C-alpha cells in the first residue's frame, strides 16, 4: 500500500482477518469484516469469542456475519472497489482477502523428489515430521494446522533431533497455546466448556475481570477477562482462556500449571505481585470455588 485507505473490507473472519481488521480500525480506517459464518472464530471458547466480537464492535469494526462475496468490481475512475455481497453492495478503497492459506510448495518441484502435495499444497508427515520420502522432513505451514510460529519451530526441532539422532526432543507438547493479536488480544490453551461438554467431561468455570484488578484499572482495560475451565470434582485445570491486554503473555501462567497437572487450588496457594494482571488468576480460582460450592448437592 502507498497510503492508508479510508475504507477497507476484509474478506474472511479467521485469525488473520480479525487481526488486520482491528489493526486497521485502530488506525482510523473504516473497516468492514465479512464473515460467511455467524460465529466469530468458532474454535474459541464461546464466551471468549462473543466477548471479542463485542469489543470489536466497540472499536468500530462493522462485522457482516453470514454474508458471502458474490462479485468484485474494480473501478479505476474512482480508485475504489465495489463488493457485491449477499446482504448488499459495499464500496471500499481496498480489499484484503484473508480466506485461508495454502502451503507454498508449488515451486519446489516436489515430484522430482518423489513427493506429492494435496490440493492446498500441504504435505503429510509422521510423528517425526518425515514425509513419504524418509530423508525429507517437513514442518510448519506446509503441513497444515496449527500453522503457528511457536508450534512450527517446535516441529522443526523434533525433525532436526530425529534426523541427526540428537535425542533431546522427540515430540511436540500436546498442550499448545494459541494467541490471536487482535485488539484486544485473545489467548487460549486446553479445553473449552464446549469441548468438555462434547467429550462428556464434567467441568465448571471461574472468571475474573480486569475491571476488578488493580493493574487492569491502571492500564484502562476494564473489559479484559480471564476464564479457567476445571474438572469437577477434583478441580484439575483443563483450560485457560483470556481476552484483554497482555493475554498472549498471561496464558503461559495457566499453561505451566496445566503442564504439571495442577488445579485451581494452585493459584490460590500462589502469591502474585500486586498490581499485576497475573493476580487475576487467583480471583478466577476463587470464583471457580464459588461455582463449585453452588453446584454441590444440598447439605453437602
């Protein structure tokens, strides 16, 4: 781009689309985010996803849910783009298409190495990240989900250790954190309430708002939220979901407790610096204990 547009349409409300939509909106651009689905980022905990949608609305993003793109018309005279959407026409200065990624393998001459990528340019690998040709390894975006920098680096380390028989790392942790750098940030690790319900895992949740946290008040983020999903009745921590300032950093506190098999009682035993956002973990744990007490049978 040679200049910041006045109006931008983002087609696709996945991670990339949501990130760029909020970034450009924060720059003063009028952003319309077009989503073919009703639910924003459906892989998120439902409550957190709805919280993000509301915050994007407060920021000024115009979210067109359930809309599909029918036609794109370039108007050179107006230096603009006409989008014909299923719910009406939209004129914008620029359009960002963020409707998914393909593996950049089309120029690698894979066939000469005895490999074939699928229709999205992705390669299949085993647990060591070996392709169908054992001495060729693949990691990162070219093998598909989750296609995050953090996990891609770990995949490559496993591949390197296997290739050179180094032995110190033989697998990627099954506990993968995820951060979405929207405004506000979102971060998640582990199970959601929805995934627990689908798997038949009894669970409850504890919540703490940044509004009730001293650091949150100082920072001016009164909408942030930490949510802990834990198993009942043993209170083992199953998932952590955060929306708000510093979510991508805060998530690692909960991830560490989960890595060592801990529960929400561990947050209550810990001492956190004040004022910090990390202290909200303790109050989310207390909220979880209240939820557990309320769910107990009468007289228990």
